C-alpha cells in the first residue's frame, strides 16, 4: 500500500512533489477508471483540499483559472461571454457527478485526444502555469500538450493555473460543437471550437478554430482562420469550408468512427460555427 497525503497549501504540495514520485489526484475521474485492477502501491498526493487551486483571479490582461476548478464550478461562475464555449464544453463532460468532481487541470494533464476542454482553450489562447520547488513557468497550452497522454509536465511540477487573455467582450464570440455516438454522457468522436472578434463595422479581426479527437492533440486550423480574418460577418455564410483546410488533422479509425467520417463531422461542425456567427448583429 502506498502513501497518501492531502495538503491544504500549494507550498506543501510542491515541497512533497520535490521529494518523491507522487501521483497527483484531483477529481479522480480519469485516474480511478484508469487504475482499475492495478496495484495500490502508488503514493497519492490528493490536492482536493487546496483551496488556493480552486479560485479565479482577474488581472488587467486576463483571468487565472485555478487548476482544481471543477466543471460545475466553471458552469456556475459569472464570466465574460467569451467563456460560453468553455461552459458549453463543461456541460457536455460526462454527467453532473463527473462535472462535480472532474477538474479543468485534470482534463489537461490527462491529455486525452478526446479531452473536451482542449479545443476551446486553444482558441482562447490559454497558457498553463506550472509550479515546482524551482519556481514557476508559463507555457502556451499548445506546447504543454505533446501527444496522446503526453504533456510537458516535468517531475516535481504541479499545474496550478490556466491563464486566459482578455478579449473585447462585446465584439467576441466563441462556440463549441461536440459529436458523439449519443446525445449525453458520451466521449467525443469529434469536437470543434471557434472564436471570432470583429470591429465596429463587422469586419472580422481575429479568428481561431480548433478541432479535437481528430489527431493526438486538438489542432488549430490556421489556413481557414486566415481565410476568415478580414471578411465581414455577413459573408461567413458564403465561405466554402474546403477539405484542405483540415490537412493538419490526422484522424484515426477506431471503435467510435472511421477517419473519413471524423473529417466529415469536423467540416460540418466548422460550417455550423460559421453559420452561428453569420447571425451576429453588429
Ligand atoms: C463516466 C465518465 C465520463 C467522462 N466524460 C468525459 C467527457 O465527456 N469529456 C471529457 O473531456 N472527459 C470526460 N471524462 C474524463 C474526466 O472526467 C475529465 O478528463 C476530468 O476533467 C478529469 O479531471 P480530474 O480532476 O478527475 O482528473 P484526475 O483523474 O484527478 O487526474 C487526471 C490526470 O491528471 C493529473 N493531474 C490532475 N490534476 C493535476 C494538476 N493540477 N497538476 C498535475 N497533474 C495533475 C493526475 O495525476 C492524472 O494523471 C469522463 C470520465 C468519466 C469517468
């Protein structure tokens, strides 16, 4: 039987992580199912008692989301409307029990290709804050996630916060679409998220689109993003969502879907995002 520790301060957790190989436990909704039948000879560092990890702070430039915020916490928080896509993804993660326990930090550190928060956080230009006994470092999420279940988290590091830069709320819109084999309680077959910002005339000044579950790590679609930037909101309906915009994806065929169907769904989801945005009134 391994050791179990449940500190109440970030500093205690960091000090423990510096001394030994602990397995960090947040909501446990990924760890427990993954460890079914495995040996219990593992040292568990339970971070659920660290209130400092379950808060949001706002600065001039953005929001720092504590890694221990659960999906239910995020759904219930008053946040600018460009967090709507993150809230929509949160509402689609498992059922209410999973949303009450599962955390944003756990979703990122588990690094599943089907992690629903990842496409949304990529379009929001999220960064992760990683803390260790040596100090802390900030990394864009795209650099933190390195592959299927692979992250840039080093031994001794704890993911403490996720930073989201501020946008102009009145002229920013985000969206999220998830497709799975059924409507509720489903792991994504494909999910897509997007963000656009526009100027006072309705011309799009910034666009980000990301697709998940179609490669080891969700990918931004830089080619279509460039096509969309500079067009007017009214013209979004006329944009031809071409297959080659999705060339950076490497979908797999597996039990959930074959790769061709995944690509078709990704195209439909991006089409839906553009249709949604074309109804925005300037
Ligand atoms: C029935 C069910 C349905 C689900 N449905 C979905 C779904 O629809 N969409 C989806 O995306 N996911 C889904 N999941 C997966 C899971 O609920 C989420 O990924 C959740 O956000 C994981 O968070 P957690 O706090 O439970 O992570 P944990 O299980 O506690 O941890 C996951 C991993 O991250 C590490 N870790 C956690 N926090 C930190 C930290 N702060 N610093 C360093 N390492 C850390 C842990 O050591 C572990 O390796 C589902 C799971 C179940 C059981």
